C-alpha cells in the first residue's frame, strides 16, 4: 500500500468532510469495508466538479486518454487483494479492472478511473480529472 498516493487521491477527489474517515478505513483493518463503502456511496463521496464522465461503459475516447498519458504506471485500489495496493502498466490496467464486478480505483498522475461494484446490470464507471 502506498499511503502517499492514496492520501493524494483522497485529498484531490473526495469531498472534504469525508476524507478523514475514508483514509482511516483504507489504512486500517477495515480496508475492504472502506473500499466497499466507497463503491456504494461514490456519488456522495467524490467531488462533483472533478467528474468528466459517469456511465456504464468506458468510451474509446477515454481509452485513448489512458493510452496517451505521459505516465507508464497506474496505482490500483481494489477489492481484489491480488490487485490492491499495486502498480500496473497503464496499457494493462483497464483490462484488469473493468468488468471484474468488484470495486476498483485506477489512479494515474492527472486522472482517476473508478469502477463501482456491479449490482444489477453493468457497474458504473467514473472518470475524474483534477
């Protein structure tokens, strides 16, 4: 787990009065609970002014943004322990995360892609940018 990246994500994209609790959950014994709660309450936790896209399917335009970003790596917060707290190649991250059915957050230098837990129908995806 990279606390610097996670704290930067929370401070950049989560509304101010929810930050401390989310960080407490992410960094403690309740990490999975915090990830799950974030997934179910994403609309109430993220700063609306940072949302550039919200929908069920990631468009080719957003995939192009990922492909052309200057950074080669992406940090992941995920319900899946094998993905959580690790860095992945930017070219592989969308295939790993999107459509897996459980919540995941892909943190790039200048933007974030969130996929919520799939409940009924496709999961909701968010593209957030500073």
